[in-house]
C-alpha cells in the first residue's frame, strides 16, 4: 500500500530526516513514535506529496508517488491532520461530506451515495448527534472526530493520521483505536502517529521510532519499543512491562511505566 525507500524529508533545503525505510501492506497498521520536533508531521506531508522529498522515493500501491494525479491519490489516501481551525461555520455533516469531493466532478453536487457515505462515517465514530452543529462551535476533540469521519467518508484504501487521538478524552481515544483496528481488518492500510507508546502495543503491527535526523528503529512494537529506545527518543527512564493475559489479537499485552524522579 505504501513504501518509503531511503527517504529524505524537510523544508526547502533544510533536511529534517533521512534514511527512512518501510513497507506497509494492505490491512497493516504502522505507528510512528517520536518527540516533538522530530519530524513526524513533515514526514507525513512528504508521504502525501504535499512537500517535495529530499531524497529516496515513495511508492503508493506499487506506483511512484509522482505518477499519481492529485485527484486519483485523494480517492486512495485519506489524511487526518494534527489540528484544524475552522474559519467558516459549516455543519459537521458538511465537513464530513467534503471527504467525498474526490469522487465528484468539478461542478457536481453530492449524490445520494455521497450523503450515505457521510452518514455512515458519522455513525462509525459515534458523532451522528453532532451532524447539524457548527464545526466552529464544537470542542477540539469533537472536531478531531469529525476530521476522522471526513477521511472515512472518502472510502480510502490507505489512511494517514497525524496524532488522531491528541485532543480526545480517554474514552474517545479507545474508540478511535478500536476503529483503526476494525478498518485494518477490512484491508485498509493505516499510518498514524502518537506520543503514547502504549497505543502502538494496542493496535499496531509495526512501530517506526523517529528521532531528529531520521529513523531510529522499525519493527514489531514488542521488539522495538524498549526501555533503551524510549530513553533514546525522549530522554526519560521507562519500564516496559508485560501484563497478565493477552491482547485481543493474541499477543502478550504490554505497557510503559515511567520512572518519576522525586528528588
């Protein structure tokens, strides 16, 4: 679904990272972990073609990214940005319906199928009660759920999500992670970033640890998320513990416990 080969990324001539290498298959979930300023958003914008790559190559569904038209790419790839300030008082329903733009002609109006896709996406995220509310008047967490619903309405084969749980309360974080697992089960490839390594343990097949300068580690979360690598990424002491029982996919459940300094 998505592959990066020796990828370099940054702004203008400023290189933020290089040497990123990964391959994501249909139905796999890749979690990107890294500190603030480590280049996660820049990497995502490069993968989407919104920023020019500074080295290497990117492939989407086996084709070089440069060979995709913007409209064709939008029908295959959904994007959920880190945050979005609404300046116009569209309803939440209309925001989600905008996800269908790539499926419509230049001057076309949404058809019944487009409205149905928007309704399904709202229901999937459990926010159908917000449909008629103004996007500018709901909470930051609710706006984030609306953006995820907009991406789902596209009917994408690949979802790229920049910190999709950052503004959400604990319950909605879990609901979003459940949706990621469900969508992956339907064959959608998913790339998402987070500051919570426990989320990688919960729903990711692969974890990419992104440090300033490029990729630190790539592999199954239980192999690459360790006390040593978290110390390298964040400069803090963390203990990774194995919990009793197993995760829903049969893997051993793990969690990260920080070591607080009291002196």
